[in-house]
C-alpha cells in the first residue's frame, strides 16, 4: 500500500515514520519544502507522481497563540489542505487518516467529551482544525479523523521540553492549574495509528469502521499536574534540585488564544472498535523525559538548575 505521510518531521510524524517503514508500507514522507500543503498545486502534482492509496495527515499549523494573528495561514494548512486531500482521496478511492484536536471543544463540560459532542472552538487554531475535520468527514467517505490532546515527544516543540528548559533556568515555575486535559505521548498515538493502518491493509475497505475517534493518554490532569510530574521525574534523577512548581489560575497567565478549561477526551470508541489499550499518561512520560535528559548529556549540557 502506497502511503503519503504529511508532517513527517513533526512530533507525531517522527514517531509514525519508523513504525510505518518497519511494517513494510511504501512510504512517501515529503518535507514541507518538497510539499507545501498551503499550495494546492503542489499537492496536485505530488499526487500525480505518487498516487497514494492512503494519506496520513499529521501536518498542521500548531502554533495556537500565533494563529490568532495568522488566521489565513492556520486555515490554509488546517482546513483548506485537508479539504483538498479529502477530495483527491474521494476521487481516487484512497483512504485518509486525519489528526485533529481537543481544542475543537469549548471546555464547558465537566465529563469526558464524546466524539458526538458538539464542537465550539474558542480560538483560531481550534476553528481551523474544526473546519478541517468537518471537510474530511463531508468530502471523503473513507476517512478516519482521530482527535488527540496535549501531544508531547522527544522531538519538536512541546510542554515537556519547555518545562525541562525552564527548570534549568528558574527556581520557580508558575503553571496553570485550572485547565484539565490528557497528556498524550506521540509515540503512543503513532503506535495506535500504525495498528489501525495494519488492520486497514488486511481488511476489506467496504467494512472498515471509518469515522471519528478520540485517542489520548489515559487519565487526566492539569498543566500544573503535568509540570509537577515532569519536575518530579527530573528531581528523582538528581536534576532541577530545589525547583518549585506553583499552581496558578489561567487569569494569571494571559495568552492571545483562549483555551478550553476542560478537554478530557472519552476514548472508549477507539478502544472498543480497534481493541486498543491506552497507557497512563504519567507512565508514557518517563521514557520521554529520560530521552531528553540523554540528549542533553549528549549535547554536553550541565544539570538543569545547577550552576
Ligand atoms: N501538539 C499538540 O499538543 C496537539 C494537540 C492536539 C492535537 N494535535 C494535532 O496532532 C497533529 C500532529 O501534531 P504535532 O504536535 O505532531 O505537530 P507539529 O510537531 O507542529 O508538526 C506539524 C508538522 O506539519 C508541518 N507543516 C506545517 N505547515 C506545513 C505546510 N504548509 N506544508 C507541509 N507541512 C507543514 C510542520 O513542518 P514545519 O515544522 O517545517 O513547519 C511539521 O512537520 C496535528 O494535526 C495537530 O493539530 C496536536
């Protein structure tokens, strides 16, 4: 099966690429310089040359705050490109796996969000992603839309790396404690998507359970709880000594984009349909923190929080 993986250098893409290659898929994983999704003509000519049978769209404009002032750029990548890919997939009989976000929700619920709950994004990023998933669902019958949340990995820009950096620079981290969600290891999500794709290869597409799914790490926390756990892991390993983590309200940390106060995802559908087992978020965090500490040692950096 010929697979086009977009966003191959992003957090999720970096974890997906080796898993798909190991499973024997004929993988095209272009860099943005080779395939700029904001240019429909580039998508068309790439499509003609490669004729993918499955697209995994892990590319996105993910700068949540910057999107507030760059709406056109966010919509081009998060809404218009998925719509274009969905039309091409529909017209050529290809399948499309598209990744979306918990930020399509407004956070007013206090119980985990089901796939069928209404979306009501609070910011430009969430609106652009909601438009993208809606287009995929409307235009391409053979689609999977997988919403995830609070993604982190040893690659790219994410909260874990930010906390590691700050813990090396500051004695005190003040972290928001009234936004609730589920940290998700990009490796876990990639493992889940790879398992689904392997099943897709074996099963008749006519009976495949296409549709909308949620997948995130098991268990919920706040950004404060997430940071607290990261710093605990550092301190257990002799790093970030004396660093304090202090809970603060969202009101004390204003950002350009509003974020949902609660975006815990109910993942029972993907577990039941695909037989997936999720890992507790704190368990998946440990190897990522250890990998980042190794990378630091490799780069010759000293111990975080030490002179
Ligand atoms: N990060 C999170 O916390 C989070 C939470 C929920 C859902 N999600 C969703 O999960 C998916 C994967 O996110 P991620 O964290 O892996 O994202 P990421 O690390 O920001 O990676 C996104 C990738 O998309 C590429 N890209 C951006 N604009 C492009 C364009 N015009 N043409 C081609 N490629 C382009 C980026 O390339 P450059 O780096 O070169 O720009 C990057 O490789 C996305 O759909 C995202 O919306 C993420």
